[in-house]
C-alpha cells in the first residue's frame, strides 16, 4: 500500500467515524438527562471541529504527497543516497546495542 493510498484510507475511515457519531447523535436526540445533554454537546462540538479539519487535512496531505513525489522525481540519485545513508545509520545504531 502506498502512502497516498494509506492517507486516503485514513481519511475515509475518519469520515466514517464522523458519520457514525452523527447517527448516534440523531439516535439519542430523544434521550433526557443532564449527563446525556452534556455528552451530546461535547460530541457535537467535536464533530464540527473534525468536519472543518477534514478538508484541511485532505488538502495538506495531497499537497505534501505531490511535493514529495516531485522532489523524488527531480532528484532520484540524491533520494537513493539519503535513503541509503539513513538505513546505514539505523543499522549501525541497532548493531551497536
């Protein structure tokens, strides 16, 4: 699975959670009680915040992925060199313990 696919799946899963929470809010609309009211208010505020952030998250992830892809395509040998260096460093650190 590529990073883009993983990000898309994460966004899809988060949207499903928001939809489920909205359904829960609708299902408990007739419930009375102070505690239920407080929980519903907090859940409603969290849902609104999540909806606002979804758009920003999707745009940021898309922009970041495109910039990373462009950079890797523009500098393939440097990318391989950096990946090799990081792998070598991690290998040395793991071996030293």
